[in-house]
């Protein structure tokens, strides 16, 4: 009732007033800009032309805070998991590099009940999956096993073994894994390599569709892992559009198929110079993930690009999520973006454009065929090149790197990890999709200048 006493103003009246204030400048040329996805962004949105009700439901706003642990030393990894669960982590992602590691032993030694455990296996083995499934029946928390042969193909260039064998194993797993969530679509590589948001949605749909076509009678949950970039409102809309599109795809197969979205900040806009700015970047990206409806959010440390995993970096990244959840109440409102005309409009356009591109991919043989042909790699490279050109020209800004850099900032002696694309020529089935940060070339120039100073 608050605004009933005020006369309503139409979008046409707003435009007329804006045009008057522009003193002859063209409204579209001056105030409307176009994103890399081909979406024209207006200076304002109004309910008489932009109110969109997509039926996008992001009811799960109580997102889980996930902490990643690479299992090198089993006992140390178990001790670390128990420690971070006491200090605010709600779920754990264990990265398991080989089948010699006793995964069941790790799960059983968790002293504090997590919301969920994510087991990212860097191999494909039906027997290990069966052991995990048997153990999961006794547990009070959810178990997600993250395996994705198609991601293995697009990231590494080869399947785990070969396409036929990998999908045979997946069908075997499907028959014997009723207690775990095991099918995963790891879509982070598309974003980290520079694909625009329409491509990310379309490739995620095509990625999912490959599994639904090749796994017989699949009707369970699918974990979709996505990377979130720094374009705040667009990223909120991207996650909403992705869930909307995935739900539409699932309807064609089984009403029992659901999606669990695990989101984490991108590496693409992270920098080694003025690295503390990475904390600001990851904060807004985690906010986008929560408001976009991610079921679980895993932050990355501000120094993850160039430092080995360390207690301080892990603590800060975990505390960023705790502040969003416990002090900023990001988990207290259902559908927080619902009714925001700008986000609703972006959601609708991204979903429509993503679906259109997905249909084109399917018409031309599907994702795997286009990966083998090199079409997907070429399209991502084209999108990445456009974004790189914007960064190189200063239109895409990374503070402290290509805008207001600190010339006194020295990094050559602080690099524990190699922060650039690694060259590893070898024979592969396809050309891998290469993840690359925007600042790499500029950073290499600065490092070289440091050495020569």
C-alpha cells in the first residue's frame, strides 16, 4: 500500500525524460551497451515491459560451505577435515588422486557430521564406486562422487581409457549406485577458458545431454559444477538460466532427475600482482553464486594462483562464506532475485540464447563430436580472444594489474606454483580446452622486468 498515493510512471515517460536530459544525444548509442553474449543492457527496467516470470525456483538458499582437501597423506587429510569442520566448513571435497587410497576409511574417520562429502576421483573405477556406495548406505550425510569422463576428455584431451570403455563403466555404476550421487557435469573449464555465458549454458546442456543419451534409464541427481565470474548480475542470471534450462532438458528424460549446483569462483580474473584484490573478487563471485541459487559454494583462496595450499588462505576463504551466511544472511531468503526486472530479463535472454546454441550443437552431432572436430575449442577461443582484447585495451579492468598497478609490487620471489599455462606436448584424442587467466601475458612481462632490473 506504500506507493498507492503516488502516480504511476510508465517506461515511455521515463524514456522521454531521459531523452530530454541527454540534450539531443541518442538514447541507444549513449546509454545502451552490449555484452559479450550479445545482450543489450538498458539503463533501466520497468514492469510494464520487463517483468518476466520464468518460474525459476532457487528455493535452496541454505547453501553449503564447502572446503577442498587434496588427499596426499591420508592421516593428515583426515585430521585437516575434522579441523575445518569444527571451524565453519559444512561440507568437504576430497580430491582422490589414485584408487590405492582407502576412501571408505577417510569417510569413516570424520568425527563431526558434515552436510555432505564430495569425493572427486581422478580415475574411473567401478569397484571403488561400489565400495563407496555400500558404505554410503550406513551414513547420515549425503555422498557425492565427482566423476566426469567428458570433462576428462575436454580438459586432458583423452578419456580415462577410451569413450566406449568409459561409458560402459558409467552404465555399470548406474546399476549399482543407489546410495550416492555420482553423475557429474564439471562445467568449470568452459568459463575458465573464456567461454561467454551463453556458451557456458549451451555447453553444460550439451554435456549433460551426452550422458542422458548414453546412460540407460538414468533418473537420479546430477551434480553440476560451475565457475562464477566477476560480472555480478549477469552471473546471478547465468546460474538461474542454467537451472531453468537443465530442468527443461531433464523433463525430456525423467521427472526424477534433479540437479545439485556446486559453484566456485573462476580463476580467469585472478591475479598474482596486488593479490589481495582477489579477496574482493571471490566475495562478489560467492555472492552471485548464493543469489543465483547454488546448492553448495566452494571458495578459492586469494593466493591460490601462486601459493600452495596454506592454512591462512583456507581460513580466509572459508570465513568469507561464513560472513555471507552468518552475518549477511544470504541463506535466509528464497528466490532473492525474484522480481528484479533486470535479473529476470537477463535470465530469460541467457536461457533463450543458450537453448538456441544447444539445439545447434545437437543438430551438428552433439558435444563430443564437436570436441573431436575442434568446433567447441575454436568457438571458446574466439570468445576468449574478444575478452582478452578488452582486457589488453583497458576496457576490461582488473584493479592493480591493468588499472592502477603498483610498480613497487614484486612477485618473482613469491611464486610457489607456476601461475601460467603449462606447455605439455603429447598425443591426445582432441585438442584440450586450455584454461587461461586474462592477466598472464602482462604478469609475465612484469616478472621478466623484475629479473632484468
